[in-house]
C-alpha cells in the first residue's frame, strides 16, 4: 500500500503544481524553470524526490533513506504522474481520435 499512497500523493501534488490556479501567481512563466513547471513528467520527478525526503514525517508511506530509493521514487513519480495525466483530464478519462 505504501507505493499506492506514494503514487497518488505524487500525482496529486504534481497536478496542483502544474495546473492549479492557486499557484498561478507563483509559477514561473519564462526560462527553464517555466518549462519545468509546464511538464508533469519533469515536476513529477522533483515531487517524488520531495515526497521521499519527507517520508519520515508521514505514516502514509515509509521508505528507507538511501540514494537508490531517492532516484527510483523520483522516476516512479515522474512516470506515473505523466501516465495518469495523459489518461485523466478535467472532464474524466481522455478519449482522443474518436
């Protein structure tokens, strides 16, 4: 269950950072940082590393602190956030080509 909670938390935080209107005034618009905040795959990696860093402060998921877990969970967060972003939109499941 730890991985399921981690994936859902990373997807939710990624969606908020990339698309949430509450961050419009803080989200960079130009440069490489602006491009980073437009990409759910890119932000997803950093969200995963952030969540890994705070995993000792939550009971939702617990992972051993080491560099391999940091990298793997960042990649897991990136990939799942991107896939879930491609499958689900504001109006439910995205269906293209129909």
